[in-house]
C-alpha cells in the first residue's frame, strides 16, 4: 500500500512538470525599465516578431538572442511630433532614409508635414515607404500652406468661395488618405495672409475625420498680433474646428516677449480646464531655426513670393519703409550678432560678421545675402527661464523641429536628457521618457506605440544613463549623439552596440479617419 502511494505521488509529480519556456526572438534582459506609464523596475522585455510579448521582472523564455541591458535604461522608442525630415524619408539615398541622426538618439517615430508644408497627396507620402524602406516610423500632416498655395498661390488675398471649397476638398481627401491632421505655419507667408475663419474652415474638415490641428502659431514674438493673441487664435481654431489643438515648438521668441511663459501657460491651462484638448511640443534649445527672409523681411514685402520681394529691393519708393521693417525685426531678434547663417556662401558667420566683411550696415548686408538666396539661420532668441517653465508642463512633449544647419536635428532628445534632466534637473527621468514617448503616442492616437507592454509594437531604446548626451553644437551641428546602445524598430534591431545595423524596419503610420466620414 505504501509503495503504491509513493508511485502515485511520483506520477502526480511527473504530470505537474513545468511547461517548456516560451520561445521568443529577442530578450532585453536586466535593464531598468520605464514602461511609459509605471514606476521603473529592473526586468526583462521579450519580443517576438514585431510585438512585445512580455514585460516583467523575470521573463522565463527561450530567446534566440539576449541583449544584456544591465545598468542601462530601457524605454519606449522616442516619438518626435515635429520634424522636417520628409525629404530624407523619401530620398533615393538608402542611408538617408535610415535617418541615423534620429536612431542614434533612440527616436523610432517622427511626424512630417509640419508648419503647413505637408503635401496634400498623403497617399503618395505614406506609400513611399513600400518601395523605399525607411529606418523609422512616420506619420504625415496635410499642410495648410501647401493646400493654399495649390489653390490661391502666394498672393495676399482671401480665397473665393469656390477656392475655399476646393481647399476643403483637398484637406478632406488627405485625411481620408491617412493624414494625421492639418498643420499650419501661420507665421510664414503666404499662410500669414489667411484670416482665422479660413483656417477654421479647413481645420473643421480635419476635425470631422478625427484629425488634430497642429500649428506653428501666427506670432511667437511681436511681429504681428503678438504671442498671446496667437496662442488665443490657435486655441480658438481648435475649439471652433472641433478638434484637438497642438502648439508647435512652444516658445517666447525675442526680446519683447521673453518672460511671458507663465502667462501663456495660464491661457492653455484655462482652456484645458474648460474641457478643451490643448497640448504643445518643445525643442530644448535657446536658439530657433528658420530662414533669413522669415526672420527679417516684413510680411508685406513677401506678398507674391520671392520674385516680388526682389523687385521691392530695387524700388526707391519702398526703400525707407523696407529698411525700417528690417531694422525693427532685427531688433526683435536681438541684433545682427544673434543671427548665425548656416547655409550658402556665408555659412557659419553671423549677420554682423557678414556686414563687417562686406563693409555694409546689417540691414544692407541682409538684403545683399537674400539677393543670392534665402539661407537658413540659427536665431538666439529665448531665455532659459522660459524654456524651463514650458518644459515642466505635463502637456508639453519633446520634439526637435529638425531642419538643416541646426544641432536640434542630431541632438534634441539627447540634449533634453543630458542638460535638462541629468544636469539641471528641470524634469525627472521618468518625465523625460514619458513626455518623449507615451504622451506623444497617446495624444495623437498612435495605437500600440509609446508604451512597453504586452501586445505593443516593439519600438525600444536602450541607453546608458551615464553617457547619453548630444554632441552636436551650433558650430558643429551634425555630430551624432552618444550613449544609445540598442534601438529596436518594429522588432528589428536597428542600432546594435551603438552602431547602425543598416536594417530599415520603419513603417508609414496612416491615421484612421472617423468611421463613415470617407467615401
């Protein structure tokens, strides 16, 4: 009897044996995990195919490959909601399409078509990735500026009724093709010629289809309506258009508005308390990036585009008015020594240096340079106090506004961590990670992105908290960031041991329009 009982116990033990470990493709083991929505913990992230299958303290799995992340930070791949990388993503150059500057910072998703520049042919923009593989995921806006120029041109006038209807149709079609929403750059001519109601009419088409209104506001300084009124306008467009309003690269630009961050924050907080969805993004640099024309030329002088502008340079009747306008805009920017030209014949020289070289005053020198072309400039115009105040807001996410000649292309996320998180302690590490990933994904409805959780797409960054930093500077803007060890894009290792693998695993992310709004 006793022997039989023992045999029965043995049989039960054999029958209760643990199942074989789950087989997975990749295991990131032993790092400090920030999921995007929870307190950090040391643990493992297991990946099969393009999805995360486990995020826990110990994942008992059989992995084809194990990455030791001991001492590292493991986070959701970063998401950049404001870039100008469309050209690189559609390039014939496969290396450019990898977007190394972003992968080296842990950025796995970017938005393009910002500032009103997004092509109305969104199907083509998103479809490009099928034949030209890309290194990161991307979503695209339809641009108010591109739509307006297609229908109205560059003139300072309102559209006719028929033209407005045509513009609305273009926005609606773009939304049905997968646009994320409508972007504007109301500071820039010819978009600046549009009145608020025109923008609302087009924003409403995006809103009907579940889109977002993203705006480089009409004035970040004191050029026209002023910073405060421009914020009010963006909020009003979102409210009247029936869609979330997002403020691009929020800032107080120029000597006239520095120190206004608390008042601007209060306006946005009031709208949010009233139930409106208002958010913003920010790049962590005290210098903005734009063109010399946009920085200095009065809007009236830009009516009709570049040919008309050049003609006005040679009109003696306009000389005094033009010089007065340029002089005033130069004052707002802080003077000729605060404008660093980053393209063309005078690259890497300030406007003050160019003026001295040409033996001209700064206004005449600016005109001389613009006659040759419209180079990009870096404009030193923000205060660190304003930057910090905006950065602390829970509705402000990380962005780069990546554009040529500025170190923000190569270092924005890395700089925000190194300077504002690690050194200056403006925000915490968890805040940095969540406002660089989960907040952006959740705000813009990127399903399955921005979080490390079971079932999510496997976009992951592993970085060294001791060495992750930007190397790019204003003098050397194309130096790659350091400190990122591994980047995974849709389950594929795109950066391994700090080096690009050359694998292009990014995808075009089409926004799904509201059901029943597209035929």
